[in-house]
């Protein structure tokens, strides 16, 4: 799931459905914008955006309004995922949660 969980109204239901369809022993990966990303990673991403307005608005209006990794991990655990491993992308302002 790539930068989609932020748009889901009922995240609990979404995580439960992921849990249902991933076969036993399988893994689901959630990649989401990281509101806690350092300035360097945020700037790297913003520089690549098409317009000056998007570059200026990216961090305060898009990145900083994304759900935190802790929030998403808690929702995943509530839905029955027992292992939630977080990795940060070293360049882009995203985190990866591996759910199993």
C-alpha cells in the first residue's frame, strides 16, 4: 500500500481486510509519507515537484498532515498484525511498515 492509508476513512477495516487476504506467513508493506521526516529528506522530495507552489506547500500542507508511523502501527496491531517493523527511506520522506 503506497501512500494510500492516509486517504482511508476506516483504517481499522482496511487493516483487517489486508490481514484477511494476506496468506499465513505473508507480509504486507505500507509506505506512507513521514511527517517526522528530517528537513533534508523533505527538501529532497520537494525539489522534484513540478511547480514552485507545490514545492513550498509540500512540507507544511502535505507531509506534516500525514499519519505518523506510530498511529499506523497501532491500527495495524489492533487489526491483528503481530509484527510491525519500521524502516525509514534514507532519501525520500517516507516510512515503510512491514506487517506480518
